[in-house]
């Protein structure tokens, strides 16, 4: 039987969540920090642990069939791959930033200035789209210290909390690209049966992440009010309680309007509300 190969980051910001996602998909494997390859025992899959920068090209060239990488790295390497699934972690934004006291306030102010970055390809494209000519200084790390050292007038870098910019006396002034971790595949691999199976499993894990399983007790006479509040995928499950006139309701609530929903459920008499995480939702 054919074995699929997936490339994930060996260590760094995407490693833990990539490993966790695969484990939540029911895949069994040893996560040896020292080895480059791990074999999944209950699915025809091999996991290659690589530097994130190498993953897009390895996938494009077929060394791995699929891979998990940040959209920023995929855009920077300019590969031709299929986007299979957004994964909702590793979220960040590529921003232009300058020193707090800088005169540069808008993109056109960058004309003739120098910008330090580890993402020259994305930056070059952005500047061309905005018809601005700047000098791009490519450096591989610690981009944020470059203006303070007098090495550049601005920087173009990844920002998530903004803490690093702040502690280096920098302020962002333009968002260029938002990014998250995505599952990519070699062109055409999306039709592969094993890949389709894996994507389905990933989607069921992602869906579950956005929802909570809720059990609550309610007087039977309040049932119509409650059902109105819980449109859900299907009607909620209603289970009679030993106490006459009372029922328990089992339902699924979306994380994003969770507190609002819980408060309105309480307002119509819901009691003993128990909230549980959901592992998978298979449609
Ligand atoms: O060793 P390897 O090459 O595999 O890893 P790496 O060191 O190149 O990458 P790594 O692990 O730092 O990041 C992997 C991916 O995580 C990136 O390509 C992004 O897609 C994503 N990501 C999400 C981030 C951040 N958030 C992030 N904050 N990557 C880097 N950062 C940096 C940022 O550059 C800044 O210097 O973290 C610093 C702190 O950011 P603030 O704004 O939270 O202070
Ligand atoms: Zn890297």
C-alpha cells in the first residue's frame, strides 16, 4: 500500500500545534525530537520533520506529498502548490514598521528609503504594487534591531502581539499580509484518497475546536423557549429527568457566541449547566 509523506516543522512556533493536530486526527506516532522521520502506526503516513523554510519547496518537488507551513513562508518561496486547508494557528501579520520618532508615516514616504527584512520577495512585490522604490536589505534574523543600529530606515517583519516592535522602539504603520498555518500539497494531490481522508479528519478536529458540548436542566414548560435559542445543526437532544416536569438538554454551542448564549439560556430558566470540550465533529 502507498505511504503518504507529510512535512511539518521540526521545532519552532508551528511544531507543537502541527503535532497536536495530527494526534487529534487519531494518528499514532512517536514524536522523537532527534529523528527526521516518524512513521504513523495506524495510517499509511510518514512524518518528515523539517525547517519551516524548506517545507514549501519539498512539497512542490514531491519529496513530501503534503506539508504544514505558514502562508508567509509559502508566499516568500513562490512555490506552485495546492492550498488544501487553513489550520487556524500560527496567525500573524507581516507589517512595515519604523522607529517611534520617524518621519515615515505612509507607504509613499518609503521612496528612496531602506527597509530591512527576511521576506524580500513579498516586500518587493508589495512595493512594486504601490509604485514605491526602496532599497531592500535582506537579513536573516533580528530584523527589529536594524533601525536602532542605523542599518535601515524601516523594517518589514512578522508581528503577532506587537511586543517585539514595542520593546525595540518601533511602531507599525502598514499591514501587508496576514498569515496562518495551512496544509499544502503537491499539485494534483488533492484528488488522492488518503489526502482526502486526512483533510476530512483535520476538518472534523477544526470544527470541534470552535464548539462546546453543553448539557443543562430545564423545566419542561420552558422547552419551547430554549429550543428557539438553540437552532444548532439539528434540534437539541431532550432527555427526561427523574424529577417530574424536568428535562436535560444536550446541545452544541459555537465558541464565538458562547457567553451570550449561556446568559440567555440562564434567563429562560436553564440550571446545572455543564460545558465540555468536543474532540471531533464528523458530518
Ligand atoms: O527553525 P525554523 O526555520 O523551522 O523556524 P523559524 O525560526 O524560521 O520560524 P518560527 O518557528 O519562529 O516561526 C514559524 C512560523 O510561525 C512563521 O513562519 C510564521 O508563519 C508563524 N508565526 C506566528 C511567527 C510569529 N507568529 C511570530 N511572532 N513567526 C515569527 N514570529 C516572530 C516575529 O518575527 C517577532 O520577531 O516572533 C517575534 C515576536 O512577535 P511579537 O509580535 O509577538 O512580539
Ligand atoms: Zn525558518
